[in-house]
């Protein structure tokens, strides 16, 4: 069980982290979305959720860790993208992996997942701070993301404004919703 007060560290993800990241993502999707979506809607959402390895290769993806009982535990992952793809894992159709031009395009907050045992501890805000700072340092003035219904409240609280709702019918017939949101990065 998580400690009442934990200290979190962050580092850039590496290819060696991929198996642990995938396990964390699956746990996050399966548990953290239950309060917002039915089991069938969660299955539908999984069509576009998951790991985008280009984020790791680009050095823009973080893992958040803590040391609850003397052993390092990965509790969250997420990052930012400098490519034009807004959301989705390696399997997602319609990706645009071309590099974004910071003077014209927005950076992207991407693939944020928190292990269900570690929610409501400020980790999502930590990931946003890391991604926004790195995107700002790379010259981006705007940042966008594709939010699930479960993540929308966090992003609204952090100053992101919705500008488009994308609803698609998944293979199982359920509607999957992605809320497009953006925020200006203060230089």
C-alpha cells in the first residue's frame, strides 16, 4: 500500500522501461476509468490508448517513481510530444509522426497514466509541469492534448480549454470520446 506521504522522483523513460510502462498503463486504464465509463466503453477507449514508443525515442516521456518500502516503484508515466500526433499508441491508425514546428504548431501532452494505487497525490500535475516546461524550453508557445472523459477535470483545473470533441464508434459498437484541449505556455 502507498505511504500517506511519498516523495516522487522523475526521469526520462528508456526502452528498458517499456514492459513496466505497459503493465502500468493497463492497470490505469482498467481501474481509473471505471468511475467514468462502462466496461464496454473502457474496451472501446483502449483502441486508441497505449504506448507510443516514439515518445521514448524522442526523450520526451517520463516515468514517476517512489521508494515506498525500500524498492523503487514506478507509479506513473507520461510526457509531451514534439510530433504532430495528438494521441494514441503505436497501434493507433491515422498518426502523423512528422515533427511539429514550434513557431506554428502546438506541442502535445501525451500518454499520461497513473497506477490506481497512487491516484489523487498530485502526480498528474507533476507530469503536466514536466511536459509543459520541456515543451516551453523547446520553443513551443502552445500545448494541446486529447483527454479522456476521466482526465478532463484535471486538465480543466490546470488551465486547459476544450476546443473540439471527437466521438468515434469503436469495433465493439461503443462510442469513444476524445476531448481536444489546449493551453498557452507562458514564456
